C-alpha cells in the first residue's frame, strides 16, 4: 500500500473517529495544531489497530507528533507484518 493511500486512510479514520472536518486536515500538522490531546491520539491509534491489525502499543502519544509520523509508524508496522507472514 502506498504512502498516499495510507495517509488518506489515516485522515479518514481521524475524521470519522474524532468527528473532525477532513478538509481542514494536513498530514504535516502536529497533533497539537490539529487540536488533539493524548486521549484523541489514543482513540485514533486504537481505530488504526483495529482497521489494519497492527499493534501500536509500543508508541506513546509523544511518539506520534503528527499524522505524517503516524503514517510512517503504520507503514513500518505493516512492512514488518508482511515480512513475518
């Protein structure tokens, strides 16, 4: 799956999980700039874990500084998952 596809899916999950307007989101914005707190990041990572079947528990909300960083982490987890399968 391409990075752009992952970004689009993560933005969609972010919008639906946290009831945000997807048109106002930019993957380069920090979680603070998006108005997210640690609970929001936790909700989002849980939604991503369910959607993609990955485990992001090793990452704290401080590791996930932006949507872009979250997409990077997700891409790494998916690559590891594919390598193990």
